[in-house]
């Protein structure tokens, strides 16, 4: 990636581009750069992997734009016609590995904001990913993970789906804390799924203790039902299994 590639974009018509620097932290599906001009900083996301079944770069741009309008994401500014890269506003802030109660409360409030966004999109099919893993991963551990995940899906089949717009990858590196605000980045896996998928993700990724699960559910639902506890428990297992399977495909 060369800074010259961006100089003719109308986005920078009134700015002088000065520097393009590869960021120290990189995801698995993108290469991230900080692009600096004499006026602003930008994030350039160069797409490198679309092999996952639920990545849509057009939907990523669309949902991030909607999320930016309610102040929970940076504003996407440009995506090239070949879907090779996207330019967004650059976000200042920090990532956190552990959360206190105030930060956890704020995170749940931000997740609820996202979940209240109304979009038209097909719901994410976990079974589709499982079928993909079944074809590519033949070891005993993987087979057991797939079987156990299907058992959990069957167990929760009778309950409400709680379908919402989800981020689907709320690990600490995709959550930015700045002053009293929280914003999400890396929206390539966003889509429609159960609200419990995002809630389970933060429980796993932030190593939330079991005694705090009720606190999370109460902050999200206000009134906690038995099915909420069961669904969160199942989705924690489902998310953990899906992650382990996904990482196995990278080896």
C-alpha cells in the first residue's frame, strides 16, 4: 500500500497527505494503516480475507455508517469500487482487557444501542459455519466441538431467538474507550443474530466471572428471566466452541 494511491481521491481534495503508517495491531481479515494529512487522521483498512461465510464488505460499510450516526462507530468515508480497501475516520482511545462495573455497564448500554438499530439482513446461520468446519476439520477435538455446539443449539431451539443487529466480534481489540464513550471497530462480521451472541462474547473475552452474569443480564433486560440465564449460558459455550474451531482453520 502506497500513499500515492490516495492522493487523487476527492476525499482529500483540500488536504495534503503526509504519511501512511502500518499500525502495530493487525486483525486476521484486514491490514490496518493510519493515514495522516495536514488536517486529519484516517484509518485505512485493506481487506485481505473474505473466506468466512458471513463477511460482506458492502454490509460492513452500510452497518458501520448507521452505527456512526448513533455515535458508536467511526464514520466510514470511502470504499473503492473493487472492494479492496475502506477509509474511515481515525479513533483515538484505548483498549481494555479488564472492566470495572462502571465500564461494564457502559459497554452493555453501547451494545444495546447497536442492538436497537433496525436493518434488513439475513440472520446468521451458525449451522452454516459448523458444516464448513465439518468438511475442513477432521480431528477428534474439532468433531467433538461441532457435536457439542449442535447440542447447545438444539437445547435453546424452543426459546425466543432475540434477533437483533449484532457486531459479532466484540473482543477487547474491537472496543475503544475514549473519555466516557465506547466505540466499536472492525465491523466485517456484523449481521443479524441473537442478542445473546454479543453478550456471551464479552463474557468470554473479558473473562467475566459467573457471579457477574446476572449483573449483565439485569443491565440489558432490567427484568431477568430464567430463559435469559439459560440462553446466556448456552451462547457462552457456543461462542467458545466457534472461536476454537475458527482458530483451528488458521493453522
